[in-house]
C-alpha cells in the first residue's frame, strides 16, 4: 500500500473550501442588489481587477483613496501611483509621511508635530479641503469594516469621508476587503466593528499617528461601552444594502482570499 502522510497542521484546503462556499452565496446576494463581486486570491489578482476596471471605463480620470490597513497591506497606493500617475489625476490627501503624520505637514519628529500653531492651522485647512476635493473623483478605492453574507457593506467612520464616498460623490467605487470581514448579518457586523475592529484601529492610530485614542474605554477595557467620547470615531454608521438600477455599475466589491485589516 502506498504510504501517505496527513498533515494535521495544514488547514489551507479547509479554509479555501469554506471561503469558496461563502463567496458563492455572498456573490449571489450582492449581485441581486446590483453590486458586482470580484474574487481575488492575492494582491496580483487585485491589481489586475483594478487595471481592468480602469481600462474598461473611459471616464476614469481622477482617482482617490481612503485610509485603510487593507490598502496598505496590499500596497494599493504604490501600485496605482506607479501604474497610473502619469495618465491619471491621483488624489490622496490621507497619504502619510515616513513619520506617520499626514504628508501635507512634512516630515516631523516622533509624537507631537513641531509646527507653529498658525502654520499647522493653515496646513490642516489645506488637508481638509483636499479630503473634500477627493469626493469629486471618478474612482474611489476604499476599504470597509464588514460585509455580510446577505449582501450588505457595513462601515463605521469618524470623519465620514470613507462612508460618504460609498453613498455619493465618486462616479465609481471599488471596495476592497479580506475574507476576515465576512459576517452573517448586520448585527454581527456592528458587533465585530465595535468590539474588535474599532479598538484595534484606535490602537493603530495611537501607536503610529500619535492620537489620543488610548483614553477610550474600548481600548482600556477590551469591549465597546457605547461611549460618546469626542475621541471616538464610531460616529457614523453606514449600511450599503444595494444600488438603484441607474447606479448598477457604481459600487464594485473586491473580496480577497486573505485576512486583511482589522
């Protein structure tokens, strides 16, 4: 009898089988709501989806981004800038400098920025206008906090720029998420966001961008307390549950067979 060895530590086949099962139902439910789903196995697939999306639509001239760990992990910003910077108008007001501050403020020391207050206010005003200006783009590439098997995209935002772009503004929106963002329903999505994604996002901003988010109770205690702290970014919750028929080509969802973001 031929010898064989079952590797009990390898679960790739099981995870991949379950992902394909989820995608089959998820894709059916999203596309009933007029949101096309693209499936990617890795970052190269995502790059190809972005390339095809842009090349197939003559009206895409201005491209914008939201902030997001998923986009950083996939190096989406670098890819789009390298591939399209010479032929497209790329707007990325949330781009970070090496020191972790927004690039418009220049390279700064670790922690508090070394800028006179009036200069800070002037640059902050320019940054804010850049964020507003990015709404009038032909393509916004953004992330989301959760997607449901039922066909909904669920996101929570502080400033509101990311969730606003989902609702209205950009002509087209590519929402890119990892398979870890798949949940059963809206209730599970909001629970996941408040008790997992949001605290980790706050810790990320505190560690990397020197914010005051460490004072929040969810960071300190490990669960959401439904606080109304001015430091909380859980201020705007948007559930996209489909598109009107005139906008059937507007939002496209890209689901990657990897764990990405929070």
